[in-house]
C-alpha cells in the first residue's frame, strides 16, 4: 500500500477553492474579451529547444524536462554516460527533448511565428493556463501555477499600453481590490539614466541592481552598483533620479529636465506623455505611479514596463508586463513589436483570501437535495429532479436508502440551503416538503411553486 | 535562429478552435452541474509512484516521466549507469520521481484518499483537464488531450448509473448528436458468461478478446480464445451468448434464462433491471444497447460498464466509464464503491467537425471595430469604446494610424459584422458611421442607438 501524496509545490483545487479561482478567471476573461482579445491555448509540453535560453541561465535551471519515451539511452554511449557523472547537464539534450512550459509568452511567440500566414495583425490574444517552474516552493510560490496573459503583437501603438492600464483598473475594481497600484517605467528612460550618469558599465547590471530596491534597500543597491564599477558620485546622482510619483504631465516635464537630452530620453518621455494623453478622456481615475526603480528582470522588454501591486497585501506584485520589440526574432520573425501583461492567478487568490473577499463557503453546486424514505418515494424524487433539471435547476437526489436523519446530516455538512423531503403523505398529496436549512422553517409546496422558488 | 515547432501529438488551439472546444466544455459542465457534481482540479504533475502500476504494463510505458531537477545523477553510481545501457528502465526510478497524469481517475482516487476526512460522501465531482500519453500519434489520437470526467464515490446506488445515462442523453442532445448510442454491460455478467461456459481460464483473457470484436471480427476473437485454452464448443456457445440488443426488460429476462444461475448472474441481472426501472419514469427515450461484447480494458471496473458512440462518426467511442468497487484501495482506503464516465473532448470535437455542426467561423470576440483617420478621431473612438465597454459590449479600437482602407481590410479579414468609422464630420455631428460589413449598408447613429444595436 502506498501513501497518497502530491509532489511538493503542487496542489489540488477542491470545489470551494476552484469555484473562487474560476470566478477570478471569469472576471479577467470578461475584461480581456471586452477589449477584443481572442482566446488561445498552447500545449503544456514544448520542445526544449523552444524554451531553453529564453529565461536566462537561472530560468534554464528551472525548466522541467521530460524524459524521452521508449529507450531513452538508445543514442548514448558509455563514455558520455561516464562524463555525465561529472556534468549531468551534458546528458540532458540526449535524453530529454521536451519540457513543460515556463511561461505563456514564449509559447505565444512560437505560435505567432508558426501561424504568421494565417493571423491578422495586430493580433490580440489572451491565454489562461498553468505554467511550471522547478523553483524552491515557499509561501505564495508554487511549482505549478496559473498565469492569465494578454498580449497585442504587430503594432507599436501606445493605445495598447493605455488599454492595459484600463484592463488593470477594471479587473481590480470588479475584484474589489480598489487599493491597487500600477507601477510604470520605460526601458528607454533606464537607458537614458545610464547615459545621464555617464555610467559606461553594463546596463543589465544597473537594472538588475535597482530592481532589488524593494528587497535589499538603498544600501544594498549601492553596494551592488559599486561592485559593478559605478562610482560613488554616480550612485548618489542615481538615487536622486529614481523618483517615484503619481504619473502626470508635470512629473514628466521635470524628469525631462533632469535627463541628458538624447534619443532615449525623447523616446521614453514621449511615450509616457502619450499614454497620459490617451487616458485623459476616461471617466476613471487610474492609480499609476511612475517608478523609475522598476526595471523587471526579463531582457526582452524594450519599451514600457508595468507592475501591479495591492496595498497592504503580503505578497509582492500580482501582475507584470511590458513592451518587447523583438520577441519573435529568435524564431525567425524579426521586428515585430508587442506588449503584454500577465496576472498571477495564485497571487490574486492569496491576496483576496487574505483580505477576506471570499464568502466563507461557496456552497454546493446544486440548489437542493431531495430526500426520501424508500424506493417509491425516491422514484418520486427522481421525477421531481427530472422536471427541475429541465428548468435548468441543479438538484441532487440522495442516492442511498438511508434514514432521513443521515440524509439531512449530509445536506447540512454540504451546506445546502434547501432540502426537499418526500414521504408517504407528500407522495399522496403531490407536494414537496421544503426545509429551509438555515431557519429550520418547512412548508409543503407543489412542483410549480418549488420551481419558481429555485429559479 | 531556430524553427518554431511543436512536439508531435501536441497542438495549439487557435481562437476559432478554442471557442468551439469551450462551447463543448460549457455544455458538459452545465449538465454535470445540473446533477449536483462539484468541480475539482488536480495538478498535471503527480508522483510517479501514484501513476505507476495503475494502467497495466502498456500504460506504464506510456507515462511521461519528468527528469528530477538539479543534479539528477547525484545518487547514481557508475555501475548503475552501465547497467542502464542494457536496461534503461532500471535508471528511471533514480532520475525521475514525477510524471504527467495519464487520466483523471487515478488522481481523483488519490485526492479522495488524501482528503477523506474533509469530504462528505457520496462525493460527486467533475474534472475537465488535459492528460498526457506517450502513444504513437495518429488521426484522432494525441499525446496531450482533454478528458471530461464525472464520478460519484461512496455509494453503491444504481441511481448513479441511471443518472449518467441521463447525463449522456442531455449532453448529446444539446450538442445535436442525437444519433448517439450508449452501450452498457456488467462485469458480473461477463463473469457469469465464463461460469456458464465452464471456461476455467483467466477471465481477463476472455474480456480482452471479446473487447476486440469490433476491430478483429469474430474470427479473430475465436482464434485468440482458442489460443488461450477455450474449446471450440465453448467459443460457439459464447458467440450465441454475446447478444446486442436495445436494453429492456424482456431482453434481460431472456438473458437470465441463458445464464447459469449463480451469484454473478443475479447481481448483474438485478443491476440492469434496476437501472431500467430507475429510468422508466423519464420523459426521454434513451438509446441504450445491451452489448455483452463490451468489456472495457481497465481492470478496476467491477460493475456496470458504459461506452458511448455516435452513429456514422469515423472515430470510435466518445465516452466510456463504469463502476469500480475498489479504486482507492491501493492508496489505503479500501471498499469504497464509485462509478464514473469520461468524455473525450478531442473526439467529440472531431465528430462534430466531421458532422459540420460548427459554424464556418466563430467570428471575432469583439462586436465592433472602431476606425479613424488621425489622433483626434482616434481619441473620439477611445471615448466611444469606453462607453460601450461600460455597457459590457466588447469593442476593438484600431491601434494604428493607417488609412481607412487598411483598417477596413483588417475588419474584413477578422470577420467583423460591424465597423464604426469616425471622421471629421462624424466628430462634428457627434455620430458614428456604422457599416454593416455583409450588406455594405452604412448609416450614422448616435452613441445611444449604437449601444442598443450592439447590446
């Protein structure tokens, strides 16, 4: 006999939890659809060559790799096996050709390239599916988790960025997470900062360091930058530049004056100005913070970058995204600009759970349990159930012939609001005894009245 | 540069295909819910120990195994590696501890055992998720495909079987697959047949052989049975016994007379009689065939077995299922009876596609594309879109400033029924020029009228 267990970092979603998750998914889906995004799904399993090298060295380590089926050592030689003992990674390409998807963006890029001739551009798609990472599991971090992505590919229009801000606002408003904050930055402004500081080191070193500001504080960032060759005066100038402020025209104006006039400055500043302009006719107020310390790790971002957080929540960001000018280039389709965002379903769930935004129990799927005393009364329950179901009412007939107390006990534990009981007298009078499980009240009604009650 | 490609046997689901698949899922979900089934999801990744040994020797070979992360050869010794060259399977348990789920039934059993103290029995759940098998891909057979399962666990009541027949009827009726056929049989009747024939060989040999009747014909079955030790006269008696007939009381009566009176006969015959009785009050006519050659391979079935097919479809069955008396025993929870069915989503899709039950194109998600001439008219489009979206109308604003012909061309190729155009005069008159893309008709309307039109 073996113990029933799950791999670490993976979870079952029981009915109550799944109903809540599906509600979140349904809100996000509805908002994405409202903006004209089309649904897409890609397989969980991708060729490893599609995934490898797309998420940095660290990402490659976190890919789940699938052992080739059949005799997976067919093409492996004795000396290659011996070498593998020293360096196991050398064996991987020989025995594992496939892996589990790590995010939804690279599979989307792969899809676009494969179907370029059948797609109309700009192509707007949303995709809500699980992804897998061999990360060390901890609170809020799972090895199998769900992302809810939307991307537009094939246009450089900043209307896309503006619409994503509206999508954020609508999703968070419907989810009652009104205390959201959208952080925004632009990669060209980060480049412009490096130029302004006359920092001639690696831009990635700069962005990686300031991206950690939240976690390691300014002192930590300072040390890291010094170690990467930045001078002390550059570091203090940088500190002055990394403003965080609500996004509006005046903060953009003042920022423009602080940055070295150059192509990068112009591009970044103009983009932010246009986004402000595209949003200004809206009835809604968007909580957008210009946060120049927002860098986002992924190398493929080239324009605007986003991050959404919920004030007071113990988890970090619940969504991120940005614009990439050459996501599909690696698959042979260069110079196609795109922009996208991704909600972390599990993070959103955790935040809403923490903020007690879910009801205590979702209750059973069916609106009523029908109880009985014997075969004959059960048969009447079955007829009643048939009729209710024809009216699209979900109903459960207790399957076994157990005493009524046991059936009511089951109804109670399942959280049923209503129970219908058919005994000998109800059978004769052609009525149903309906019990309100909260008030304890009970009354007889005919099938029509019951149908109206449950509809 | 690498070629964008997918592993064989896997597929992307483009918007049109996915919308159709989601419609099928939504029909099945609705019917399952109407019968009181609760939703459940389990992770794609299970411990290999949970999966191995549950699907027969052939099934074990078809499991996708996931390479342990990090240094997967840590605990492997040189001589074990050398041995692996002869016998690769010996290496698997050392380097792969996890696998992709092969079906939804075993994960469900694992879930039930793990959560036995929190669940109310009978527990009715449905589960609609992909599964993976390293099968040789061919028409209608994929390596990643979707199952739509429902099971009741914790009751022996035959009401469950009767309700599954109703579920079949409702799902197929809504999907316009009225030419369905539900085949039914009972494992105890198969046992009773063996006893009646005085066949003292292995019952599995008998069931495996007759299960192939559709594929290899009677001559093939005969040969296989003779090779398994059945005598020629037993084979011809068997042929007489393997009736196929609409399920009704008289066919059960006559079958009972042909079978040896014994415990198995009584149990099987009584079960079928009760199912007939539980269905007889229904308004619907169910197309149920008693098919004694239906055996279904999986060893865990112990009671009724089902298979559903669509007449005239080129694929085989679209659903199967049955009762198992000890599915959870292997995980340490013995003697819990359950019964379930599973629709193959991909098969259903293929059958409906073949029968041309889908519209030519699903059309775009948004109901209108808004077109414009410049920044100012685009801004008016954005306001209109904001207002329409507040009324829960999906709408797309063309993101770029391209000439109108290009925008209309995009609308056309995307299959939009309506396009709204804002030019200088529309801006001035505060109207929208609405083009009906099929009739070519166009008229100006104000925002209120447009909202009513699209609602």
